[in-house]
C-alpha cells in the first residue's frame, strides 16, 4: 500500500539520519571515547568548549572564509551574464559544456593540484616569481607554512573563482528572463551596466540567494580542504582551524567523542 511505501523510506531516515543526531545530542553530556568509556559528566563538555581558544578562533576563520566566498560569487555571476548575452546559441552551448567538464574532476584532485602550486621549491607560484625575478634562484616563499600567508593562500585557491555550478545556476535564471524585458530596457536607453544592475541581477536574485545559502552551509561544514592542505594541526599555531577540523581532531585523534559531539 501507499502507507507502507512511505513508511519504509521514513524508517530509513529515522534510523540512519535522526538517530545519529539524537545519539550525538545525548553524548554531549558524557565523557565518551566512542567505544567502552562512557561516563556522565553533565555540562563539562559545554563548559570546556566555551573555554577553548581553538574553538573561538575557528569560528573567526570560518567567518573570514564565508566573506571571501561571498566575494568569489561575483566572477561567476559576471561570467554567466556574459555567456547569456552571446548572440550565437551554438557558442552559448559550447561554453556551458566547457564549464561542465571540470565538474567531472574529483575535488581531492583539484585540491592536490593547488597544493602543488604552493610547493616552495618546484611549485607553480614560486617558479613564476623566480621567472620574473621577484625571487632569487634559491629563494622560496613558504605559502602554507608562513603564519601570515596560510589563510590568504587558502582564500586565493581556485582563482579566478568561476565556479561551474554557480555559472550554470545563474545561467538558468537568466534564460528565464523574457526577451520583452530586454526590449523594453533597450527602448528606454539602458546600457549594458544598467541592464545588469536594474534587470538581470534583481531577476536572478532567487538563484543568488540559493547559491549563497548553499555556499554558507558548505563553508561551515567543509574542513577537508584545510586538512588536505595543512594537515590535522591546520598550519602553524592552528592558524587555519575551522570548527569541523577541531571536531575531527578532538574526536578521532584525542579520543574525546563526547567533546566532539558538543562541538
């Protein structure tokens, strides 16, 4: 029956999605190693968390990444507008295909390529700086080891920041704008910048909001790229710590699963 068909996936969601969340909430109040040690400690984990300087700094870092990622949305929006304004449908299709192809490459490969770019001796960026004589033949910039360069280096990753997913989302919104709207703007003497500001941006604001929300969620959750770039310690003095990496380190390296649940 229909009720059974609904009940089966709902049961799966309850068992595999909601139960782990509930179990994690319960273990906030326990000294727990994820296995045999399970001792009720009340609010100790929460008190420890609010007194943990690594946690406080990790939220500052993730806030910096969110602001940077908001700025990184701009090139994708502008790229989508440029593609949308191409007269030739064939070229529009070709560019959409070119933006889809990089999505096939696994994220870890993309991260490892950028990590190689930052490599001190043979990395792409230091090689370029030596070629234009900004650096001497034996000089190195330690992009991922210098305390003051780590976060800027992580922010710069992915330049020129034209995300394929974002471009395709914005293009879908732009293609829903009626041609009559453009014709009316043209009759009123609107130029390319006025058309962008007063017509295209307001009419794709739904797509921009969706992308913004997804970006914030992904930025808060995503700690793996910091781990792959800098390791478990997140660089010198934990400079690039994000909440997810602190959670991982405390839970799986220190064996403090209950504290990890609190985080």
